[in-house]
C-alpha cells in the first residue's frame, strides 16, 4: 500500500534552470511576437486538432450562421453542449434574441462550406441547401445536426460561451469522416 504525502507548498517555487523564462521576453523587431503572449498562444492552439461546425440561428425570417471550431460536449445527463462565439457576431446576437440555435458538424469534403460560413458577406444561406427544424436552419449536407435551446450565455473576454440543451439530433451522413482544423488548415480527418 502506498502512502500519500501531504501537499507541498509550491507558491514559492522557482522555474527549473533548464526551462527558459519567457515572461520577460522582448518583442521581435518585426512585431510577430507581442508582449501579451497572444502569438505564442496562437501557435500553441494550432497544435490542437478540432472538428469544424457551422452554428446557425434564425429570427424575423433571416437566417444567420458562422463557422465555429470551439464546440464540445459538456454533459450526457442532462445532454448539454457548448459553443463559443465572437461578441460581435450576428449569429450570437440572433441566437441570444431567439434562444435557440443549430449545430452542423461538417464532413471531410466540406472545406469550401466551412470557408463560406467564415467569410461570405451578406446572406450566407442564399446558395446553400438547408431546411428548418423548429425554425432553425440546418445544412442539408452536414455530417450531423442538432437544434439546441440556450441554457446560459457567459461572456468571457471578447467571446461568449453558449451552453445549449439539444432538442433534436440528426446524423445525415453515415461512414463519412469529419472535417478538422489543424495547424491553420482544414482537411478531412486522417489526411
């Protein structure tokens, strides 16, 4: 039987000698590394592979949607999921006002669709086949879809975390690999 040791006070711990201290690092002359560490954080996050979704909503007859990689499950009982949207997003404003949103998981062959919902101006749904479930636009060609009721919205820095309770699910394309984002590029899982 192993013996547990009491926790040690690490408040005065110093970094190991072989670890570089980056807390006081100077900005590079070309400005690529900011003093706040945002560039290093961005490079770090590019190493995390994540699925790609399109979050959608609709209000007053107008559908909105945007590409989102910050999406995850929160709990199974009750079923809850989380999406993270930029504060200035039309999609966030609409889903807050309406209280409902859709999540469309993209398949590996939908890189162009991810780009479209990330950058297209105007009505992003004008040329994209979709249907409404509970008044929420869902993409016809998505790998899987869910319609969620907003449980809570929590502003954090320049984004808002939106907790949703799914009320409808659909797996539209079976045996298809998902689209992922890794190192700044989108590709099918496994390529």
